[in-house]
């Protein structure tokens, strides 16, 4: 059970939301690993760039579906737990398990959370492209001996509940992106 959708948020993750986040993480981890624990599976599941792009598409569908579900179910006003906060918690759980890195990136210039500001050259290029209308942008980058697919996908205002936390916007406006970092072979 997802919990009581009428429950007022205290600004912390509510028990039902925790179950949603954990279930999504477990579902994702098991679907890729055949039931293995995530860190071992993540280490052995390095991908080629095309496989990584497919994984980004799948993750993007999963995350955006989850965040909209959370937004529609748990956000009742602009003062409680936001869908963005829930997304950051889900991303952190996946990062902690060793799967990949994902984070929200602001494209408005007025982030609700300073952690969402673009940090590096890739994120700045991605936000520039997304702000100009691209829905997806990626690059293959090297960090030492490791290679990664860095990708960003647009995050628009999808319904009126988004506007509760993002006043002055309308459905269809670009809020930012989800930035992904997937380890390659």
C-alpha cells in the first residue's frame, strides 16, 4: 500500500513514499541483475554507449513516472514534500547502491534547491541545450581510466500540481533536466 494519500507532509519522506522509493529501487535492481545485490551487479554490468543510452531511456521513464505519481499522490500544497525532494531521495538510494548517478539540474536560473545548479562543463552545456528546446543531450566522457555516458533529459512542468512548487510557470515550461552518469565498458 502506498500510504494515506491525504496524509499531510511534514517535509520529510512519509512512510508510504519510502515504500514507493524502495519498491522502485528494488524493482530496477532486480530487473537488471536477476536478483543479485546491486553493487556486485553494477560493477559487472558496464555497458557500451548504445546500451547505456537505452538504460538512460528506461531510467528516465521509470524516474519520471515515479516522480509524477508521487507528485499526484502526495503533493497537496506547496509547503510539504515536493516531487523534486522525493526524486533526490530516489536518486541517492540508487547512487548509494552503486548503480549510477542521477540528479536534478535547474534550467530556470532560480533553483528551489542550490544542489540543482549545474556543476561542471557537461551539465552547463546540457542545460543550455535543454533550455533551447532539446529534450535529450549526451556525451561520452573519460575520467581517468573510466569512461561514462553523461546524459540529460528535459524536465517540464507536466501538470498543475507542479505549479504549486513552481509558481509563475505553466504546463509545458522547462524546469530543468535529470542528469545521468552511467559507467561504460
